[in-house]
C-alpha cells in the first residue's frame, strides 16, 4: 500500500514536527552564539548563571553545536516584559543590534509556531497558556515593537541554576538524555544538585 501524504496525516504531522524542532535548534545556535559573544565582552548574558558563564567561555564550538541540538529551546520569552523608554536601539551598538535581531527572529518563529501547533509551542518553547494567547493575538507591528524590550529573551531554566553548567559539560549520551528529560518535564527533580551524576536512563 502506498504511503499517504495528504495534509493532516500522521506522516505529515511528524514531518512538520521535525521541521519545527529544527527551527528551534537553529534558534538555539543563534542564542548560544549571542551568549558567548556577550560573555567574551563582559556584557549582559540574559540570565546565564555566573558559573555557567565561565564554563561557556571554555566550551569548544563543536560542543556548543551539539548543545544547540537540545530537544527544546534553550531560551525563554518573558512576555511580562514591557518596552521601556530606554529600549533596545539597534543602531546604538553592534551588541544592541544583534540583541534586537535575535529577539525579533525568536519572536517571529514563536508567533508562527504558536499558530501552527499549540502543543509544539508548549513543548518546544515552554510557553504557558496566557503567553500563548498573548502571542497568537499579536500583529506583526506589535511583534516588531516588543522585540525592543531588553529582557524579552532570557536563558531558559531560571529555577535551576545548576542545569546550565551541566548542559555545557555533559557529554555522555545517557547524561544528555537525562538533562533533556528534566527540561521537557520540569516538574521532576527540580532540586537535582549539579554535583550529582545523572542516573542512567532507558529511553
């Protein structure tokens, strides 16, 4: 029997899900590149823990490329952030320009994803229902305006300061699987200490 490829079939849904994951992973690459550049220049690292900043500077590019393939966003969107009078001016400096471009790119991707699949937006971006509704209701002009907010895009996992150093140094497949499980199911092992070796998983 020939495989069906009509819109809405499991095959199509799976391909769309993989495409959406690849988009998030590409945004992870951009986000990590921005974090590393900021850390190198002693600038704001968007909530990256101090210990992780030191580790990030010592992490090789190939390891960051592997981390970028994490199965969810390494960033989060703070939709309670408001655009202040002294908002990001893309023309003020190279750093501000890169920060605005990053925020706008992430916002546009999140806006599109939230309209395509509420499930994927929740899973890959960690968006709550209120944030999802706010994002879906935005017009393009509002998105461009919101991207000027300086703390709109921040590091993910703010309640787990130990997780970022682990993400940067963990190379074992079973360890990376465990960290991914924690990231995708934030209710488990919230206080897992950074010094503890992740348990081996059978996934």
